[in-house]
């Protein structure tokens, strides 16, 4: 194989690998059960939730959040409606008396 053949092949492989590395699972293409299993198996995952939105979602019980953040309830769109999940947020400090 000559250098003229190697360069385009190498460039194509690098471009394909870069595109796959940036891909995020889309919550709108999964059922709620599939989504929750994905989060449980990976402990934390960045998910696409809309055309221009994404966020990091975590298991409810674990240490995936950086202090002082804790897992807080959130809902994301899925094939079968809105699915309850958790994302890291700072807890509310001022509870009403």
C-alpha cells in the first residue's frame, strides 16, 4: 500500500472514531425501562434529551455527584412518556418552617 492510499484510509478511520466518541444516547429513542437500565449499568451517563439539550444523569444511590451536589429528581422525554431519573444538583438549604 502506498502513502497515497494510507493517508485517506487513516483520515477516514480517525473521522469515524471521532464521530462515535461524541455520540450521546437520545432519551427520546428509548423506553423508560431501557433508559433506567442504561443509567444503572453505567452509574452516570450524558444523555441527549432534545434537539439542542443534554445533561448528565446518575443513579439515585451512589457517589457519582461531586460535593455538595446530590442526586435530585428530574424527568426526561422517552418513547413511552416522561421518565423519572436523577441528576446532580445542589440541595435546597432553606426549607420553610
